């Protein structure tokens, strides 16, 4: 079974997912690692947040679907895209529809549903979940859509904190993670400002619901609050789908 | 133009190359990064050193060629494998012959030739080059074969240092980089023992001629001695081949 990854949205998130698939696989030599086909073709995929905010009419879903189809044709049987914002229904539902229309045989995992399952399995007593994300993910209410039916209350930062801090940590052209490829001190400070707001609002757990954010907040906990990295959860879901016996046991600090 | 990477030999080296392609590309947003298709299928590729030492009769060249052919079929036009040992003539010549036999259209870059060109461009005054590698790479004399015709003297550790230290840094089942996926303190100490031997033997520059070694020796220099990471050189050669205008200027400390 070959894992397929649409790795260009964005490319550092793709790299991060590939690394987490390796790190979460039990293997003592090269040959025991899983088969992974990764296509990073970022040029073709328009910015997901820009589409959700109406700044571009180009739905990135078509390019994403085409890349999944290419992975399937090359042999992938289970696939995912490590981009939370791409899971907004106006994008992800169109990806699914396109793959169905083209009769592509591929099991497509859903990153945010995977996070929901992960919370139920590992944090059964948590109810109030804080989510840090792009503005696109927040506006599209992707996390509430998938976590509220499971009984969670989803907290997100108010517009001032979202636009003035969290969004800039990711997108600022001078110090944002997408521009720099690393988390600058200022990007980390902005991400932490969002995290602190959520803690003060009563979040019992924080989901890093944008694949750039684990670069800025690599910790397993912030004070008493556990941090759940959606990319790590997706890596584990992919391993679980193709080789459950090779999935490393989960620990909060690993 | 799509870059293809045979990324499973070993999978951490593949990941490292993908990260270095991103890091060496000039881009200020996701969409400016290059197109990269990466296939990590380590299960199919027998250990390269084991083959060169006669411990297995299975030449990994056939599996490697099949994976290059798969990348070409999926659209890659320039490709490479981030494994120094796979560039031993008994392996790499067979890869090339297989691709020619199957009429695969693909520009295959050669990691060690790329290192030779890099040394000529950036270290024109260096003559004595120390190489740290697997025992397979050393026994197959891959680096002397490609660097001596350019006028370099290639130094490698004597068998005791090679087997007792350098090889174990990479392969030891308890603390080696391949088993652990990270450089343990002991793996680093073993790699540094090899580096010091080469420095004392008069090496003016050290090539990390095994893709695992940059994990153990991430420094740009060891004392006065510049370190050249063959994986970084290969990343730059791939960018140069598809989008030279996007290649970051090279600096010894970057």
C-alpha cells in the first residue's frame, strides 16, 4: 500500500508531514519504512485562504484533485493533503466531487476528522478545544463543523487577535512563516499571543490547526495545556491506514 | 520541469534532500517553490553497502532504476538519488544501463560528479579532500574515481577508524543514525573521530559522503576545515538543472 501526499500546500507543511510519517513509524532499518509518494507542485495550487476570503475566484480544489489523481495513477491507494484550510467544505467537497467524477480510486483521509478521532481517543475528558489557524480556516468554521458534532466546544481567537497576530505569524511578508520557511521570533510571539488568548478563554487543549504553526509552537504543552499538532495526527492516521502494526505508541511528549 | 527524487535509500536522506531543495530555493511564497515528485520505497532497495561488500547478491540497481522509471512516467524530467553508495559503478552504471534499455527519458544527476563541480567552483585552491562515507562507498573508491581526475588527492580513514567509528556512526544497531533516525551523542562522537583523523592526515576540506552524516556533523566548518555536505550539493544541482534563477547564492555558513 502506497501513501500519497499532496505536499505543495505549502511545501514546508508537506516536508513536515513526510518527516512525521518517518518519526511515527516503528522501524529499525531503512527497508522497514513505508512507501510514500509525495508530489509538491505548489505553483498550481492557489492560496486557500485567499479563495475562502473571496480574494481570488480560482478554487484550488481543481488543482488539488488533479494532483491526487496523479498520485493515484502512480500507485497511491491512501492519500491526504497537509493543509487545514484545504479542508474547508467549499474546497474539500469539490476535491471529493472531482475525484468521484474522474472515477479516481483513492482513499482520501480528512485531516480535521482525524483530529476529532484523535481527541476522542487520547483526551476523552476534554470539552473546550482552542484552535489556532489561518483566517481562512477560522472563517470557514472547519473545526467547529467537525468537532461540535462530537460534543466539543471550539474556541477561536477574536478577529483582532486573529488578524493582528495569528494570521501575521503565518502570512506576514517580512517575518511570517510562509515567507521565511522558519519561525522567526516575531512569528512565534504572534502565535503565542493567540495561544494565550485561547488559554485565558478557557481552552483545555490547543489544536495547531495550520500546518505552519508547529514551527512556531513546537512544544507538547503550554503550561498545563496540551498541544495537538494536526500534521502529526494526519501522519499517524496515514500510517494507521496502511500499516497499523508499525504505528508508534502515542505519548504526549515524544 | 519536475524534479524527481528516489527518496527511500534511506528515507531520512530523502527527507533531508527535500528540505535542502526548499532551503536552497529563493521563494517568498508557497507558489514560487519548485515542483518535486518524491518516491520513498525503501522496502524494494537492498542495502547498497551490503551488496558492494558481497553480503548479498541482489544488486539494488534494478529497484532503483524501476523507481526512476516510475518518476519519469509520472512526469519527472531531472532526477537524482541522495545515496552516495548507490553511485558506486557496480550499482550506478547498471541503473543507467537499465534506464537506457527501457528507453526512459530522464536526466539523471550524479551526486559525486556534482560534488566535484562544487569543489572546483567554490574551493579552487583546495587539493587534499577528506571523505567520510560508508564502508561501501570507501571500498568502491567512488570519490577517488570522480575527484582524482579533477586533480584532487582524496583521503579516507584507515580500516580501523572506518569500521570502528565511521561505519558504526551510520549502521550500529543500537546507536547508529540509520537505526535511530537521529544522531545520538555516540554516533556524533564516532563521526567526529573519523573527521579528526582526516584533519590530522592533512585534509584541507571534508566531504560528508554519506547522506546520514550531516545529521551527526551539522557544522559548516570543523575548526579551520570547511565541511561540504554532498546532499546539499545535490539539492543545489537539482535546482540549477530546472530553475537556475531560483538558486540561492552559496555561502559557507548558510
